[in-house]
């Protein structure tokens, strides 16, 4: 198994997704102007149906296709899960880089208040979701494929 190639492949797909998502959403990120249900997870954080179906239905179905064809492999599952969870962080960050309607400099502004941030005082440092995504990726690495 070529772990590096798996990561490159999934990261390339995530960056491609950042393009189509940015072009489709424009200046309406996350749950802004989306159809379907939304779950209010906290005072300032909403989880929309769109993200549920893309990230918790479509991506897992695609990434687990090798198990349907060849059977279960714990190490491969760990590699795929690590690439997936870290890839979600990459996809979200690239949304700001490739979006023709949003400036990258808006990443640390009120424009991104749709998800929680780690802050020092009032200064935004990094989205909590990025820390969580990388932490989950590391846990899969630690327990399944290191």
C-alpha cells in the first residue's frame, strides 16, 4: 500500500471539491442560502444538510468502496480516515484560496463567524474544526496504521 499516494489522491480530490464548492457558493458559505434542514449545534454554529450529505454520506461511501471490493483492512481504513479528516481541513482552507468571490484576507474576519474559532483575546487564530480534523486524523494514525 502506497500511503503517500493515497494521501495525495484524497487531498487532490478535496482541493478539486474546494473549487466546485467555492464556485457554487460564492459569498454564501456554510449554511448561507442553502436548502434543507439545519441543526443548531451551538449558539453560533449550525450544521446544514448539505454538509451532512457531502461529508458524512458521499465521501465515506466513496472512500469505503475498496472494502466492498476487497474486504476489510484495518490499516487501509486508518490511512483513508486520516487522509479524509485532514483532507476536510485542507478542503475548507482551499475554499478561501480558490474562491473568486471571497478574498483570502477575509479568512480571519467576521465573514467566517459561521464556525467556532480558537481565539487569543478577540484575535482569531484557527478554526476549532481544523484542530479537531487534524486531531482525529492523528488518532487514526496512532491506533490503526503507525
